[in-house]
């Protein structure tokens, strides 16, 4: 099996030095696709971070022992996905990775952290508010009763990914703003002895309003993914109702479908 190795001939200090590419020249899978997949994996796992330079196509083809058209096709496929950008006089540069989140009862913070995405959080609101009809129905509390409202902006690599709006019963647990900015909400629930058991979740999509576009560093009208979720503990009590929006350019839900017997 013929393979190309790593970027041992890359410039000193380049992040490409840390990569090893196993490109099988005898495989029916095109070399450009093999290269693109391995570059994409390096971007998703943070080995290639936003701002890192890959160099130009000629340098890359020489370093990998591949033809220039092969390298160009691999790069173009990642440019089309928004992961790379070509800059005149600079070369090919990593823009960002798209977050692929499993569709399960988990915390966005935990998912980003386990994927090496380096999540950061800014808490915009942490206060008691009267429950609207929708919130009251989701949490099983009287309309107008006080609930805790959290609004947070979640980012990776310094770029916003999601705006999170959560409502919780007011007496559920203390919610310290500093802790919310250093960890995930579900982790705080678990630490408080609350066992998450199940959830009802709805996923949709819509265009960004001017305010949302500004907050998420997108263009007005850009595609957003939406999620509404009510989470329940092991006693069947509703402990959290969330309405979240995500940048479709940087975020995707990843799930597996099984055939029912």
C-alpha cells in the first residue's frame, strides 16, 4: 500500500508539522478527497486552528508529492464548505470549523469541549422574570410565576456559534454568573445532584434578524438553526426549557437513524 507521510518538509514552526497524512494511492477513493477529509478532521479537532496558513498550492503539492490539480481540488472543496479561504499574497488560511453536534441529551459546552473546540461563554442575562404562557407550559409552573432566565453567547476560537436562552424553575439551584461563564449549565445541574433523564426537542431553521445577525457576527438574513428543548430529571420534573439559535455556517446537528423492526 503506497502512502504519503507527514509534512516533514514544512516550514519550521508550522502547525502542519504536527500532521500525518495517510494517503493511499491504491485506494479507489480519490487522493483529493482523502486529503480534504484529513485536513477537515485536523480543522475540526483544532490541530489546524483559525488563522493558520497552509501555504500555496505549489508548496503543498511539493510537500505531499501530489499533483497541483489534486491539491487544488482538495482545497477548493474545503473553501466551498467555508473551512478555508484563499488570500492573495498570503496563501490558504484556515477560517473555522463547523461544529457537528450529536443529536442527544447533552450540553453544547460539553460537546464543544470534548471536540477540542475551546468553548467560551458570555452571560448576557441571569435574572428572575415572570413566566410567559409558553415557558409556564414547558416547565409546568403557573403563568406569571417567577422563573430564572439565562441568556448566553457561546463561542469557539473567538467566533460566536450560538445564542442560548434558557428558563429554569427559580428555586432549582443557585446559578452563579462566573460559574456559568466557565462551565456548562448541564454540568452545573449534575453537580447539584439533578439527574437529567429525557427531553423533548424541536429543530428548525429561519433567517437571522438584524439584532441576531449582529450578535452572531452574521449577515442579516443568514441561515440560522433553531432548537427548542424541555429537559426532565429522573422524577419526570421539567428542569429546563431552552430556545437556542445557531449559525448554520458553523454548526450542524449530527445523528443516526435506525430502521424500526
